[in-house]
C-alpha cells in the first residue's frame, strides 16, 4: 500500500469558512430572506422572554409588567441590531439581552431601600428606575473603550491561540441553558432536539425548487411541530395533576403573556419614570458591561467565520463595541432590565442554515420592532415553552463553540506550550464559574461577600462568565510564556494580516460603512 501524501492527511488552514450558501454580502431571494429573518426573530424570543420572566416577579411586578418589559426588550433589540449591522461591525449579528447583567440586577432588587417599599407595583417601578440609572452610567465603559479605539489597542494582545478558549466558551459556557433545561420537560425537549438535528443534518438534501427547505428552515418547522404537540398534551390534560414546576416548563398556557399583552403598545424612553442613580449600583453594573464586551468580542469573531468573512480588523471590532455601548444606553433609557450583547444562539443559526447574509439579520430586526408594538401577536410567539428553545440551544451553542476550536488550525498544536495554555484556559473557564454558581446556590450569595456591595457584584459578575475567565487566563499566559519565541506557534503571522483595515483587501468588501460614510470616518 502506497504511503499517503501529506495533503491527503492534513487540511490547509482557510481564512474563510467554506460551504455556506450565502455569505455576509450575498443575499437569498426576498421571500427566502423574509422567512429566514422571521426564523431569527423566533429564536431571539427565548432570551427576550426568559430574562424578564425571571427578574420581574422578584421586583414585585405583575404579568402586565412582564409583558411590557418583554415588548420593550424586543423593541430595543431590533433597534440595536439595525445599528450594529449598519454602522457597527456590520456583521450579521442579532444584539440581544445578556444573562451577564442578572447578578448586578438581582443585587439592586435586594437593596434594602427598595425591599422596604410595601406596595409591589411601586417597588417594581423604583427598582426598574434604579436598574435604568445603573445601565445608563455603565454604558459609558463600552462607549469610551469603543470609540476611543482603546479596545482596538487591547485586541493587539490577542492571538488565534488566545481566542480559541474565549470563543469556544462563548458556546460551551452556556451549557446550563441546554440539556439541564431540556430535562425539565423531556417529553417535549428531547423530541425537539431529535427533530431539529434530523431536519438540519440528515434531511438537508431534501429540495423544493432547488432550495434545501428542511435544512434552511429546520428551526421554525421543528418548533411548529413540537409546539403543536405540546399544546395537544396541554389540552388533553396530560399535566393536570403534575407538579407546578413541571406545568410551568411543559404547558403552553402558563406564560400568561397573551392575555396580559395589549393589542398595540409602542415602547418609549423613560416610560417607567425618571431613572435614579446610585454609585454602588453603577459600579456593579460596570462589571456586567465588561463581561458583555468580552463575550461579544468572541461572538463577533464567531459570526465573521460563520458568515464566510475575514476576521474583523481591530478598528472595526472597536467600532462595534462603541455602538454596543450606545445599545446599552438605549437599554437604560427604555428600561429593558438587562444590557445588550451578541446573541450566541443567532450566531449558531448562521451555521445551521448556512446563510450568513447581513440582510436576513436586518429583516429579523424589523420583525422584532414590528411584533413588539403589536402586543397580542408578539405574545403568541413568545408563549412557546422555553424547553423548546433549550433543545435548539444544545445544537446552536455547540456550533459557536466549534468555531472557536477551528482557530486551532492556525496554531501549532504539537507545541507543549500551546497545549498547556489552551487546556488550562478551557478548564478554568468552565471550572471557576461552576464553583461560583454552586457556592451561590448553597449560600445564597457569591464567594465575594464583603461589606462593599459594589465590590461583591463586580467580582461575582466577572467570575460567573466562562469567556471572561478564559480571556483572563489565556491572554495572560499567552503574552507572558515564551511569547517572543512562539509567534509562529501562536498563529500571529496569519493574524497580522487582519489587524488593520488595509491589511487585507477583502476587509473593504465586508466592513465598509454604507452610504459612503467611510469618507467621513476613514478606517485605520
């Protein structure tokens, strides 16, 4: 038997991911683009409903309040997504709500001055205003780091090797939102997981008019089938005598969104009243803004790869962070109860559909704005059981994580140094946040528990985030451990081409501002 040739047992590194039907600046037909945009909107509902559903009751809010917050969050998500795709990184990314803000928000909810308010509705309003004030102040972090290009300077310390654990844990770090939630209603979650994989992978070659319908629209088709199945189980009384928690996760009539939603309601700034400002609240919220910044950096790099674009230059990445800071400012002004970050699940959907078109994401932003104003119709889709979304997350978060691992192709993984850095950063990125979660679940407060509440919020928020821990460990080790002699092993020669806008001719195609705005804001 002949010896295999080197090219037969290895694969050359590729700047752009191959196999996509549509890349960032190519578009499907208008009908297909609208259907794909609607699919991204449906997927974004999971986080948009889950965060307010968890936080609003803790604040003393009613179902009416919860619906208004969900509508507001979707409305601002739509605006932020349009701003980011038009003027920010211009990558096909949905800008959604972030779980990173839950720790400082809960800290504000438990503020003794707010807990002492006896009237639940007034406590909700005053807590909302306190969260708004903290978001408005904290948004300045991303605005300053982004528009001053300080984040662009910071990213020069990043290498492909250092980014592997960060991007991988943007996906892997959300493992607790996957099968642990599916297991809460396995009779709905497991069929959803199996059906989504079957449609998107095993039946992807099923064509109608040369369009792979089952692959392209696997998400919305499987959701419709399992949602109908879940409604059948609910209507037949299958959960009538089941525990309350099971009913909450399985029934299709437990969200109380449709009955509480108004027919038409347009969110507007300061709709909850004038924000209040507290230094302690703002410092705690700044940690969440930093976490959002790091997670979004990983999300943008993953989105660029799944859209078959080159890695975003430092200037473009920093510009996107600046616009994301504007987005968090809008979150504070409108009162969304959380800040903004790249929606990881929507990035994963780019890979699942093999459509990385910017136009599709802009259409999805239109759906977010439209349905957030038409309350009843938006509430209908938002009442999909969260278990169904969790099943999809198992696949889509894995997609994003694997994109992070794909950056290993630009590094030398026969180097003991590289094996050490990647292994330690990945392990600690999973292990440290898990320790913080377990400690908090048992003690009802984080490991940082001093008299300075803002300090506790800052540390607990930072170390609850897997990508943030991974970035701290990976970048520190990568830039202090034989870094000068390991430039090639780290992948720096490949990375150097994409550090500046003019370093690669393709950057102009992917990242140039619309309306000829580059004349006024020339890229560096």
